[in-house]
């Protein structure tokens, strides 16, 4: 059609970043509000809901009032530790999904890759005896290798046989969970019965394999948290500053054009999926080496599936992923404290799920925001839809094979 | 009695129709009348609003303003269903057929005969057979669409409209995918329908066929209706002026006819060393033995009906498609090709579908310019992206190729089609190729942009670049090429020099031996 | 031996309905072109709603509540994916997460963290005449869900391939524009298909809590929704194929549970984990040997924009 050639005037990068993150921020806000009302309705009182939220914040950010009265540092550091350990795991699974997404692959399989990584870390941690420091690093690297290897499978199935990665990673999740939790953990790797206390899960890892704690004994804040921040930063550098990252993103947004430009797309896909698997694997190792100190009977919280929410709420931008992981790490650490008011500790997961649902309706936000922008005076209003969208995977067609 | 009254009446009146898509005004106060039994052509450049206007008439688009009257009665079409019920049928440029279903199933879709709640396929086949017979189409109702030729699929589309009792038949760029012979056949059918009292509207930008076919020609430009003239009282030059400037006589119109003759300096005689030699190349099911040669400093055109292996040929040369058999000698080497290797040997590629194969829409213009050479200076420094070098080179190219707007940081997908094509040309020619493979390089561009692209191709030829031009537009191939290969069913069916006869090429395109 | 087969067949028929209904629902949605990996969540809300309703009303009526709950979740999916052209995989996963956490929250708020109180199970029908016939005997003594689940796939086959609506639905999944230009609303077709899909998934979930068991348990449906997705891929997006796959997977499940209770020795040799992983490994193997012909609808996963230019 007769298109006007002038596009909007260039605006500052900062304004653009704010504008782009708006749908996510609003989604999280709306989700918090909806969930608040939900507690209010089920408990029959808005003030209970309010105090439940307050408890959640105390549990995640620290109980500042009690600290003011008692002056005991653990009142702050313990919640921080809980929030940070959860945020670290969420960062890794979120990055796993985000990196694959940028390469045009929807990695539903972070859960499976994480399970494989966790069992690798648990086995290496319990079976090897290495000096302090080296042991922990070997376990983390072993988990990354295991997760990465598991990530190769969907990549190869897609490249060689045209199997859509959404289908294959769903299948591989259950394969990993079944084999690890219902075979390895109850069979070959079951904890040796010590005395009469029957432990479920694998043997406890050696003290040398545990991730070093960063604060005093009251807090579980461990080296995994700075590692996660580092990983988010490194992923950002890789995706947006290096040639390889550029090639990967180009492939993710238009595989055909990337191939025509001579980008070895098969190799880039494989690299991205190995990286995604490795990141999820490290998430598993953090859970084992930082929190559980063994592979428990079941992994419990579905951090791998949460990674999808974290990645998309963070708009698949590594720094956005870090921010959303931190936020939900805090909320989830606080979830335990909500039980004081008889709200289930998994409540923050509901907030997270709803936020993802609202993020999924991105076009609704864009429509609503541009309508507001239009009504506002033209000069000050934000410009038309800037498509602050994360790239859609090249084809979101989870057909088993086919095109 | 009533019928006679209708004949003289206006069958359809579109008055003061406006329609906007976001910020773009696709239709701006357009009015049009259709009379019974009339053969009308709607012409205009790409994006002039022809298809949008017809989509309004077909109920696919809801106009923002204006009214529609059918047989004098004011109507509001809520969707194609209403339009179909009022006797309007449309054959879309891209066929609207379900490939996995049969002809009969496709034709009856939406008004299926049923028996006791179940689909009555027998009756569907009989009904479709009856419609085919009545209008003289030869189609097997039980054949699957995916197995039909393009020409037959188009017939299914027409049968689909007639089966629903269409009085008005809209044909949107129907000849784009047909050979001249198939197009003749289509127009014969259309004339027959018109003689029976059907109104036929032809949307096209091919002025020759419009003049041969229509009684009345309406010209659109930038969303407005600029003229309605009798075919007998106009010619291609006047129509072209109307399309480009909105006036019949205008000095400002850019030259339409950029041809090889125009750049007299470069002729076949001056063609240099061979750059590309294919010998019995087979690749996939569609390319079954291509033998041809391209030399430095010549434009070699590839003509053929869509789907006869031209696309695959271009993919082989650019390394996108592996060769099954035969030899490819490219720039002096014969080793196997991939896109990276092809670029390395000096091949640049302007592919058929920009947004699919050349441009990453959501990425910035400078990122798109670096594609293909993203690992070389000035686009990279070691493993790192060279942001400054990339921006500077992009700005220089945007200046040289007049890309608007100049800003290298906006997403490429937001540029207009013509400007996207400029970005692609700038990028591909900046690589200083020896061989340029251009597939349908002017598709979807307006006339000024078409002329610019054609001029660019001739400039490259003059610089000694070999150009392999694949186009479904026979006129374009004839206008630019020094030599023409015609492809049929995956093989080169013949080679002709510049100035070959259009009919003769058409016969070759259909696999017939050249007669005369 | 006959007795072993009988009990295997019997328990297969006990587990199968949930999987069959969920797979049929997924076939319906995906045939119209909308990916539905939210089946797991839809089953979960269906199972919960049916159990809760059955506390207050006859269980057979409570099934309606389960279906309605599944459909309600599906309505969100349809709204996001059909009306707003959201990413169908993202929307489905989001619904799974919401259903997982939301039901956990409600369960704990209203009852206990582990499950609802027991409800009256669906009536079990004794088929006259086959009580003494060996093997066939196992067909008797199931709830209505089982018999419905055995008949439904054939009805769906008939619907998809022999009715006008089925023709339109399949066309919407193959080439939506062709349907739209014939004056049929793609949005309406797809919305109805997704709603139907949610209703069936809800019914499948309800089968778990009202027929297979007599209460809602906190882990339900523990991955059956994803197994249903495997079943439709396995069954090439056809009702009968998905039916076959669902029966096969259910038989695998029955075998595993049967072995665990009656012959634990076998599980020492073949670990349970292997049997649990089997359906997924088989689906992957099948996908990787099939030559690019998956049978998936051509337009699956792509939103249809009627005014796209």
C-alpha cells in the first residue's frame, strides 16, 4: 500500500528499553493484583491478603522491623539467602530457555536437562574425592556437560529428522524424570542405608563438593548466586556483542535468510541447544550443591518449567531474565512465610504463572498502550508499537515431523 | 422483463470508500461502478489499492467509510459469506485451496451437500461435475489439489466462484503465474462468461493484456481512483502515465523502458570469461538436468512457468541446495557449494522473497547490511561486532543507494518494500560480486523502484559482472537479457538470443517444440 | 495366564478414559490449527472441579463441572491465541503453570494439601451375559466413562471425515485463508475447537477423580496431559490413531502398576523408570524414523489474521 516513508523519529535507547519492558512490568503488576484479590476472596478479608503479601516480602527481602528491634543480622541474611538461591536457579533455567528462544528454538526441556544435570552433580559430588574448590567446580562442570549432552538430542532430532523441538523436549523431560527419579535414584545411586534412618534420594555429597556459603551460617547464600549473575552478563555479551551471538539471533529470527547469508545454521542451532542444556544442567547442580546436598527423592519444584515463565517475562533478554528471576526468587522465598496465614507456599508460582499468561497476551498490551498513547498529546506520548517483542521462534509449529 | 431492466442498471456501486491500515491509507475516497456483462480492468502499481478495493467488495475488508450498493440496494457486507450470497466471486492471486483435499471438496467447502447429517461426497462430486460441464471446464472432481498444475488450480478457483452462482467474477492478477498460452485460455473463458452476462473484473498491472482484454479500464494510484477510460481510447503510454503520475500526459514520468538496448555499450560480443558452467545438474525432484553457461559482463535470463526448476537452479548456484548429479563449475572451481563457499567465490544473491530469504525483519538495517559478511571488516573485529564500522558503512550505503529513511538503527522490516530491496542490493553489490544471481528482483515494487533495479542490473553488467536473472515476468526477461534459457520440467528446454519472439518462448515454456 | 491378561485388560480400561478423552480433545484443537499443550492444566482443573462438585451433588452431574472447568481454561487459550494471535505454545505452558499452582492453592485453602475428601465414585456397570466369558469378562464392571471412551473415537472419526463441520475444521488447520474466503469464520471454528478440546480434557481429568479414583489427589494428572500430546503425535493427528496410542500407553501403565503389586521381582530386572519412560521413548523413536511425514496439519501453530496484508 502507499506507505509513508518516514518512520518515527529516533528516540533514546533508554526510552526504548523502558517502552519495550512495559508489557512485562504491567503483566507482573496485574498478576500481583489479581492474586491479591484471590486471597482476599478465599479468606474473606482484604487485610489478610495484604498481610499475606507483607509476609511474602518479609520472607524474601528480610524482616526489617524485627531486625530493628532485635538487631540480629540473620533476620535479614537468611531471607536474602533463600531468595538468592532460588533466584540463581531460576536465572539458569530462564537463561536456558532464553538462549534457545533467541536461536529460534523453544526449549520446553529445561526440566529434563536440569534433572540430568542434578543427578550428575549428585553422583560426582558423592563418588569423587577432590580438594575443596576443585570438587565443587568439577561437579558444576559435570552437570553442565550432562545437561548440554541432553540438549544435543532435540537439536539433532530437529536437524536430522525434522522433529519439532517442542514435541521432542516434552518427551525428553519425562524420559529424564522417569529414568532418574524412578531408576537411578531408587536403584544404582540410592543412598547407602546408614543405621536405621532410611534416607530417600542419593548419598549426601562430600563437604568439598558443596558450593561455598558466602555469609555466616545463618544464611544459605552461596557461590551460585554470583555465578548466576555472571552467567546472565556473559549471555548478554555473547548474544549482543559477539559475531557468534549475532549469527545466532539472525538465525532465530529468520533461519532462511541466515542460511542464505552463509551462516552455518545447523552448527549454530546445535551450539545454542548445548548451551541451553548446559545452563539448565548448572541449575540442577546449584539445587544439589547449594540447597539439597543430595539428589532428593524427587526434584520437587518444577524449576525447568518455571524457566519458561522467567525467560518470557524477561523478554528473553539475558538481563531481563536476571531481573525477573530475582523478582520471583524473592517472592518465592517469601512464599514459605505466607504459610503463617495459611496460604500455600506455592502461591508465588501462581503469581508467576498468571504473569506469563498476561505476557502471552502481548498484543493486548500493545493495543492498550498505543491506544493510550494516541489519546495522550502527540508530542509527549510514546511512539507507535515498537514491537518490543522477543523474537518468535522461526516456526511455532510443534508438528512431530513435517516441514 | 426484469432481466432487461437489470442489464441497463448499475449492478454494483462502490461510493466514496476509504480504508486505513494503521497509519497507511490504503483506499482514499474511491468510487467505482460495475455494469452487467462488462469486462473491466483495474490497473495500478503495486500498493495502489486495487486488491484492497476488491477485498472490500468481497467482504474481506470492512471499509472505514463509504457505501456499497448492489442492484441499487444499499448493503453492508459482514464477510465473504454475504458477498458470495449476493453473487460476487473472487479468484485470489494466491490460491485459496486446501492442498490435501480433492477438487470437489474444495469447491463445495462452505456449502456442502449433506445427507442425514453426514457429508454427501457423491452428490458433491456430481454437483461439481455439472458446474464444470455447464461452463466448459475439464476437471476431475476426485483429483487432489496438490497434484494439479497451476493452471488447473486456477480453474478450480473459478469453478468455486461459479458454483456459488457468482454474477461478478473478480480475477486478482490471474496471469502472474501462467504462460502466455494459459493466459490466452483464461481470457477466452472470461470472454465466454462475459457473453453469458457475467461481469468480469481483472486486476492487473500488465498493460498489454489489460488493453487486449477489457472494455473499460479504471486506473488507481496511491489509494485513489484517478481515471476510468474506454480501452479503445487509450494506449500503454497513457495508462502508464496515469499509473505513475495520475495524469495522462506527463513529462515527469520516469522512463518505463529500461532495456538492454538502452545500454548499448554492453552487448553479447563483449561477454568475457565463463563464470558459471552447469552440466547436466540435477538437484531434488524439480531440477532434473540443467546445462547452461554465464559469462562475465552479460545478463542471462531464465524464463519458464513457475515451478519448472528455476528456483532450484538459483539455489544450486548460491549454494543453498546440494547437487545430486552433474557438474557445477563456478568461478573456476568445481568443489561442492554451500552458501558460505558460494559467497566466498564471489556470488551475490538477490533472492525472490526478500522478507523470507534476504532480510531479518526485526533486526536493524545495519545488522541486515552486515549479513553475509558479518565476520569480515568493517562489520567485525575478531570475534566482536564492530559497531562503529558497521554503522558507518551502512550510512554510506544508505546514502549511495538512497535508502529512506537513512537511520541505520530502525528495524529493516519497517522499511517499504522498495527500500528493503535497496538494502538488499546495496549489501549484495557492496560485496563486489563476480556473479550476481537475481530472482524476481522487481516483484512487488512500484514502477520507479523497478526502473532503479533494472538500471542497477545493467550497470553491474557494464562493470563486468555476470548476471543470472530468473524471472517469471517474460517481459522483464526479454527487456534485460543478452541471452535467454527457457526451463521446462527441470531441464533447459532451449536457448534464444536477445529479441526472441514472445510466443516462441511461450511454446518452449510449455514444453512444445518451437514452431516458426 | 488368562487371568493375568484379564486383569491387565481390566486395569487398562480403568486408566484409559482420561488419556483417551484428553487425546481426542487435543486432536480436535490441533486439527483446527491451534496447538494445545495446555491439556495437562485443563485436565487438572477438570479433575479438581469434578471432585469438588461431587461433594455436593451426584457424581454423574459433577462431571459437567469438570467439563466446564476445562472449557473455561480453554476459553482463555482461545481468547489469547485466536483473538490476539498469541504464541500458542507459550499460552499453553502458561495455563499449565496457572492450573498447577492455582489448584494447589485452592486445594489447600478449601480442603487439605494432599487431596479432597472421598466422593462417591461413578456407578460401575455389570454387562450381562459376558460375566462368564473368559477375557471379555474384563470388559464388565467399569464406569460409564470407559464405555464412552471406547465409543467416542469412532464418533470423532465420523465427525472429522464425514461431516461438513469436520471438513471445515480440517480445512481451517490446513489452509485457513481458503476457509475464510468461502465465508466461514476461521476464528469461530478454531474457538469452538479449542473449547471442545478443553471440555474433553476436563472430562478426562474428571475421569481420574471420579472414576479411576474416588477423590482429587494433589498431583493429578501427573503428566497424563503431556502423554496425551504424545498420543496424538503417535497417532498422526487422527482420532483413531490417538485412540490406539492412548490405549497402548494405558496398557503400559497398567502393566507397570500390575507388576509392581503382583510381581515386584520383575521390576528388579526391568526398573520401573524404564517402563515409565517407554511411551515417550517410543514416540521419539517413531518420530525419528518417520520420513518427515508427520501428518500434522499444515497451518498448525500459526495464527490466522484475516486482515493480514
